[in-house]
């Protein structure tokens, strides 16, 4: 099978604002037809990177290549890029039809080729809901089939229900039209639901690039594990290396885990376990790893119930499972045994993550 063509190549791009480094040595590739999300907290550099791809912010160093051509300092109108912003950026004095037709008219496309929207075509943007306005902004961007579509927090102004609906619509459009998308969001659930790959950023640097499954189940740093979903993080010391590592956990608790790389006996490490990987064990039920503690809190959230178990010497572990219904639940103050397998305990060394 032929590998997908590279649409965008960012090579060692850095951006300084005086003494402040907004982006440091960013390198990534976006393939044709791919949906790649730049994810991270405020100030992580994701919007700065997007604006450099758009040609709205020049890099301090590094290169931007689009469709195999050097575009580092090319003006925005020479990059064949469409942009969708959070605030819709529609022309308030133009109707829906005129807004969508505008980029086609600028490219001298015949009027007969302009998309028709009979139900709302004659309305002005102020007469539409937020969701309708964002749909018009998407249509205006997609109608002339740009090489790459950039989306900067396009759903940030919508309520939760409408955002979920728009996520599905954008994902369906991406799959049906085969468009190439570079998307920016700070919402982890949005990124995991929509993306082929995620580029997670922090403090102006790329922490990790991979599929949502890669970042969730195989994080390369504590930041990645904490930012994407919930994690139990235990301090431990390596006792024995191998495919399954033997470790000493809090209070001397014996642990087994899988390492992300070479670690030496005596080395201090972090052990990452997702809450859904922890099981509330029945009496006498075995597991590769067992932690015994006191149930401090139970949170019922419909189909899911969360348990917070305090270890005698160590942190409070969070476990998550399908709500048991009529099944007997442990009570606050009960002694609870939690179990998990070695393959679900990821051992991370104290080092900077690499992409």
C-alpha cells in the first residue's frame, strides 16, 4: 500500500518574542487526508504553530513546507490554506449564500458552481444560531477545496451538546471528503474523539505525537499521562529489570510493571495505572499487583462508579468500573483490595519525553 503524501512538513520551527520562547524546535508532518490535532493547555504553543502554518506569524527559525514547496515566508494567500476560527469570522453584512460564495468569487469560479443552501441562504449571520454560523464558516472554508484546512478552537464557543454534535459532523465531513485538517484544541476528549493523530504540546515544546490510543495507553511522560484522562501515579524503585519489572512501591509494596525503556536496579521511576485498569477484588481473588487500603469516597456517575482508596503509606488510588447495580457495594471505611496486571502498569523513567 502506497504511503500517503506529506501535505505539511514543519522542520525545527522556533518562535521567540523577545526573551520568551513561544515555540521551541517543533518538528512534525501532516499526511494527505489526515486529521491531526494540536492539543495542549493555554500557552503551550499550539496556536503559535498554527499561525505560522497559516503564514500569519513568521518563525524565528526553522522551515515550513506545504505540498513539497518551501512556504516559510510565503504570504497567506499563496499557501492554499483554509482557516476556521472560533468566532466564525463571517461577513455580517453578507447573506449565507454570499458568505459561502465569497472565496469562490475571489477565485473567479462561475456562479453556477457556487453551493446553494435554500433554507438559510438568504439570511444574515446574526439571524442564525451559533451552530448554524459555525456550519456556514466550515462550508465557506471547504467549498473551494484548499490543500489544508486549519481549525483554531472552532467549537469553543458552543455548548456541550452542540459541540458533541459538531464533532461528529466535522469527523463525517473529513472522512467523506478526504480533507486534510490541522486542528487546535485544549479539550482532550475532543482531540481523542476526532483525531487520527494528536500532537500534545506543553511549554512551547512537543511532548508526544501519536494516535489517541498511543498517547492514552503508552504515554511517554507524566505530563502526557496526566493531561490525557486520569492516572494513578506511584513513586517506585526498580528492583529487577526484564520484560516484567519488579519494583518497590510506596511503603515497600511489591509491584510488577512494564517499562518504556531501559532502567537500572535502584533507579527511581514513576508507575502509571489508569483508573479503569484497577479492579475491586473479591475475597481471596488474586492479581499480579495488589494494593490494600481504606475506601474514602465513592462517586456514582450513572453507568460508571469511581472508588477512592487510601493506601496506608502512599497516595489515594482512583478505581473506575461499570456501576454494579444490585450487586453489593463496598462501604466507606471498608478495607478494599485493588488489583491490576503488570501490562497495565507503565513504568516511566525520569527523563524528557521524545517524539
